[in-house]
C-alpha cells in the first residue's frame, strides 16, 4: 500500500509560497497548541517493504517505491536485499499470521537526491519511519522494537513541539541527526500525534514542515516572526497574501 501523502500545514499563495497561520485543514488550527512528536525528515527516496503472511505463517515479501511505477536504484536495491532477508523477516514476524505488513522508510545516501552523499558518502541505506499491519498504524514504541529486531535504523525524534515551535526550529535551521556530514541542515520535520489521531475523513494526522518553504518565504517577504502568546509561541507576519487554491495542499 502506498504511503499517504503528508499534508503541508499552510495554504500557499500565487507564488506557491506558504501563508503562515492559514491552515490547509481546520483540524490543524485546533491542534496547533498541542505537542506533536517531531521526527527528522530525511531527503531520500520513499521505500516500502511489503510483507505477506499466510494463515499457516508462510512469508513472502517485495520492495517497492513511492508508487508501483517507481524504479528503485540498483545500488539501493542491493542494499535492501542485504538488510531484509527471508530468514530475518520470518524470525521477527514469526507470531504474525494471515496479515499484510508494510514497512515504510526512506532510502538515502550516495547518488540519492542532491545531498545524498552528505548523509552517506560511500554507501546507501534504509531508515524506517512507519509500520502498518493490515489497517493498524503501529505506535512509535512498537516501531522502535521492530526496528531493533530487524537491525535497521529508525528516523530520530527531534523533540515534542507545537506547530509554531516546529516551524521556528526548521526556519532557524538545525543539523541532521543522521548525516555523516555534520554541517548538513535537516530537510525539515514530520509531525505526528502520539496515538495516530485521524481527521474526519479517516486520514491519519501527519504534517510536514520543510526548510525550503521558509527559505522561499524569506526571500520574497522577509523572515517570519514569532511572538509569545497566552498558550505559547505564535507565528506572526503582516504580509498580505492571496490564497491560490491550486497550491493550498501541495
């Protein structure tokens, strides 16, 4: 199953630039003062490990990209075949029967995206960020346990923050927690609720905050300011922007 599109927090104007405090979903406004679990967003390529387990415990698996049409680079596919073997998967999921399991992660490293070699200069790897078993998204604690059993990495938790706190951290810039090159700024943050809360349409509430969005806003309008409100940090800007419906959720 393809990974659901991660929602951008703010709508966009005619220049495809974010509009601070103009949320793409009403749920985000209600949750803006809540503490989200903020994980580092890795600049790589989306990878799925699709695992099928029959009623008698027989296991098969396959690798896929963001979509069924995506092509996985050969050197990354070789790495995946090393990390995930029939024996290892069968041992870790030996108690699971008659189910479908998807491991969602990011393939990253050399020759993957522009900053790939800054993550891993001479290698590639896979880092886990979510697991779904049938219709159930696992909590972070269970994702960590399975990652340890499989011997694979899981995306680091940067902290627990409100939307404004996460935006300020990304706008100010922070260093990647996994890159070999310690000067590399993280691509951004992915914000998740502690218990995988859902929106009215049944989609899980997962948000993304990207450094490039704040850089583009600053280049055109100047930096976003932050003020201390009654309930915590708030974004503040006097810029007037007109919503472009084409870009409000990109």
